C-alpha cells in the first residue's frame, strides 16, 4: 500500500483547522517546524481570502527592474 502524500495546501488547511479548534499558535509552529511569522501570515491570508488564500502565490516580482546598461546604450 503506497504512502499517502499531502500537499502544502492540505497541510495549511490542517494548520488553520487546528488553530481554530483552539490549539496555540506557538505549539503548532513548533510541530510544523515553521516560524511564527509564517504561521501568522498563513492565518491572515486565510482570514482575508478563505481557502483560496492558502494556495501558493506566484514568486516572480510584480515589476521587472530596469536594465540600466541597455537604457544607457540606447541613448548614445
């Protein structure tokens, strides 16, 4: 029988459920091995967006830095 794998989103959902059931933030952070700052961020996203807030977000920057070399070469 294969092992059941859980996704990151499933773990976040379990985390939020346990937090709402009354477990402390500190104990859950220790158990999951994540920083409190991350725990609060996960819970705040859940509060703002519901279950959709627990999905992964894009990691690319919203704005691309300007390539100054290209810009200066174009001017000359």
